């Protein structure tokens, strides 16, 4: 990123999906871990959220301006709602820079979710 | 499995989650792929389904009798409902043998979901 006007604001997620639990295939989940994991999967269990997430995750710059990803066929308030859900789940991080909010993927969280599914390292 | 009374019934899933889509991190998802993937994640977005799934996936025999996994704190009809959802999503396969139904995990589907999350191979 070469935006000289970039402002580093502190990021304070409302909630957060942490890699939390043993792989699903290695041991029975406790009720508490099952609730954490269900929240992670729920955040990705919506087509619009998945499309927004993949637009951010696949963006060449490694991050995306909300102005570049909002064309998913729903209204701007709906886009904002889904981006908030992804942020609250800790799947996306965000930062306001001037007019726009920028989003990027939390790689540790994604790797953690893949590990939960028992994928080989 | 050494059950001499094992009967090989044909398994006909009602629906099926196939590994379908490029990794979330490699390209923007199409609407059609996003809908398929959301269905996969939705099947795992429930604590009871996750606990049932992990009981099957972590069972020492590689499969589990429904009689061994039903103690997840909900009624038997609710267990049946959730097992049906997991079967319909293609995450579990099942087979009736005599009195009991046995469940096992579809490994290709789990590997496919992990790949969707862009985990390293």
C-alpha cells in the first residue's frame, strides 16, 4: 500500500473468532468448543458474506476498499451489515483511511478453521 | 468391522455437498458457488450438529453406531433431525445394519471444505 495519507487507526473487533478447538476429527467436541465453532461456520453460512469474503481474500493488494467489493447485488446497508458480521466473527479486519474503510482477511483465523476440519498441515 | 450380520444396503444421499469451488482466497466466488458453499458451512453452523459430527469423526472404529453418539443433551428426535441434516449435506454417510444405523465421515468432503478455506496442501 502506498497511500501516503494512510492513517493507522487501532482496530478493536467487537468479537473475534480465535482458532479455538481441536480438529473435528481428533476428539469429541465439548459443548463450549462446539458453540465457538458453530459461530465461525455460521459467519460463512451465507452466500453474500461468502462473496464479500472472497472478494477481499482474493484482492490483488491483499486488502480491499469497501468501494471495490460492494457489487454483490444487494443494497449498501445490507453490504455493511454482512461486513460487520464478518468483522465481528474475526474473519475480516478493517481500518478506516480517509473516506473509505479497507478490509483484509485474518490469515490465522482461516488457517485455524481449516485445521478444525482436520486438513493435513 | 467384524459384524457377520452386516448388511450392505445401498446408500442414497438425499443431497450432497461436493467439493465444488475454488479456494475462497484465490478468486471471487460466483453466486452459484457461493450458494453451494454456504450450504456446506450452514450444515456445520450448529453446536449439536458439530458435536454429533465430531463424535462420529473421532470414533476409534472410523464409524459410529447411532446408539453410541446420541448423548448430546437433546431428545432422540432432535438427534435424528440433525443427523439427517448432516447426511443431506453429504458430511456423513450412513448405513442401517440390523437394529442400528451406523455413520461415518465422508473424508473427501471434509478435505474439500478445508481446501476451500485456502489451507496449504
